[in-house]
C-alpha cells in the first residue's frame, strides 16, 4: 500500500530534501504534497486524501504545534498521524508534541533509514514490506 504524505515546512529546500529522502528510503509513497506553514497545510488537508503529515515546528503564520492542535480539533483530520521533523530535540519539545498528538518525532539531521523506520512503524508497515535501502546512507545535515 502506498501512502499520501503532506510535508509542512517553511523552507522549500527542506521540503525538497524530505521528498527525496522519503523516496529513496524505500517507504511506499503515493502522492507527496507540500505546504509552507500550518495554514496552508489545513487547506491541503481539506482538499486532498492525506495518510500522514510530516511537520516542522517553527514556521510563520501557524506553527507546527498550532497545526497539530487544529488537526486534533477537527473530526475529519484528527486521526491522521503527525510526525514532527525538527532541529529541536529537547525532551520538553518532544513531550509537548506528544501531548498534542504527535505520533513520532524525527530530529534533524536524519537518514533515509530514520525516515523508513519511523514512518513504517507509525503506518504499520513491516520492514519486509519496504524496498531495501543502503544502511550506510548519508545523513542530511541542516
């Protein structure tokens, strides 16, 4: 099964890196959608079938925490898993994200294997169900 993913980050370069990393990770992807902040993400979520959201925290207009709260308050969006992808790795920020319903947390920098394992675990995909990747894949620094 292929999953439709929404990538939410105010950096177009980071969205491009995430798209490429997801594709090379071996995780089964259908459509990849993008949004530059939480407000844009809510519009995409209202228009498209999205199985999973990857969101940064620090963004203008509506940050990732506000996006998670808005999704959890919306009956149609409340069951969509959200994975935070952020440079912030403090335990406080992780707990705050989990309290708002984050299903996972990926700290930058990350590898394709990090993406594959985290997304696979959240979506219930067995390791054998994904394409093999190079375990020595480079880490993307930001």
